């Protein structure tokens, strides 16, 4: 582990209890953070280059157009990115903000984070750079307090939270900001369902491979024996809930034993495991879930097609 990274992940026993309880639900689930081991992070980076996946290129264009405006509004001394990934957007934002003194990146994949920190250190030698290997949902407090901080959660990652969990998360973000700080969040906007579903069912099958990799992660972490060839990727847009419901569907009857979880399961043909939700918002529906969280919307930046938006929020007492 490099000096720039700090391990701060969930307790193994509580994690095992969580995944055991999730798999025993009426609709079995695997929390989506297990998608992002080193292989999963690399696969997701491939997804962002698929022609159907409009989110990344659209958000990059929005940030290219508005990063300097965001920097002038907040004038941050510290930049914090939650779920940093490969760092392409990070590099863009860091280059547009001339007030920065330090940068903190967080990601659940330690190896991927090391690479991003090393690459950005070369590109921005005058910044203090460090990484935190952490699940931002449960470990925001490790950031501590800071003067004039800009926290970012890009790529529509907020959509992986159930809408009912968003207000609590925003309250925790507000607690990590001083009145002059800001929170920049990317949201995938509600649009033509066919356009949305295509983004999660790319023709090259990268998303399907990414989704099935979660079974490999569970096999390694919890001594399980999920056969990857017995499950198929499924992603459907639920118009009533405005989210993409991403699952793995059994193609044949299969018995599973997870030794470290003391758990045995049977999946019949057609039975499914939910691996991710990807919620979509309109500016109005996002404003509704953001009410009474200690944060208020300062600016909304979007593209001409209305595909994606980056929303700059500040503390209500700021």
C-alpha cells in the first residue's frame, strides 16, 4: 500500500452478515459495491467507452464547459472525489480550479485508486494528493473537516442509492462541508426508455461481463461456488420507479454453497439476483429528494439533449 492510500473498508464480519442477509431475501440481492474489485473497475472503464453508454462522454462535455464556473463559485482549497475511478474527470476538474491546495480521492478498489493517484500526481505536482480506499456510503466521516471543500460524486453514481437513502446521504455530505463549501453531483436524467436500456445492454457484452463478475467476487470473498455460466445479465428500465433494475437470471437449476457465510441456496431456472439499481431523475424529482438535507441547489448544468446533469449544491446556511 502506498503512502497515499489508507485502508478503511467495512468490518469483514459485518460484511459477511450483510451479504448473507441480502442473499436470503425474497428477491436475493448482492450490494452493488461488490461489482468493483480490480477486474470490475477495469470492466466498468471499458463500459464507459461503449457507443451505447452516453453518460461518461456527456458528463465530460458538461464539465469541460462549466468546470471553471464551478471553481469560481466555490473557490475550493480541497477537492474530494467519491468513487474516483480512472480519474479522467478528476484531471479535468483539477486543471480548472486554480485555488486548490490538496486533493483526496476515494474508491473501493485499492489497486485502481493507486493507479489514479500516481497518474494525477504526475499531472498535478503542486497539489497534495492522497487516496482513501473506502466505501463512501459508510465512511464519509474519515474525511474530517476542511476549509472550503468541494466534494464530488460523478458518473451518476448517486443513482445506485435507493431514492429513500438519498436524503440521509446528502445530510452526511452536508456535515462534511463548511458553509463556503460545495457538493457537485452527477445525475442521469429521465429520458427515452430505449436509450436508457441500451446503455446497460451494450452489443459488445461488456456490461454483461461486468455484471457477472460480481459472482466471481462473492466466490473469492466468501468461499462460494456460483457458476458464472449458469446466470445471464438482465437490465430493464422500470418507468414507474424511474430506475434500471439490473439482475442476474439463472439459466438452469443450480445449488450454491457459500462456506464463509454458512449458507446454501438453490436457484431454479428464471430466478434472479438483483445486483444494482440505477435511478434516473428529473431536476424536479432530484430537488424533491434533496429537501431538508442541509443542502440546496446552486446551479444545474446539463447538455442540449437533456441526457445528463451535474448539480452544484451548497449548504443551506452558506
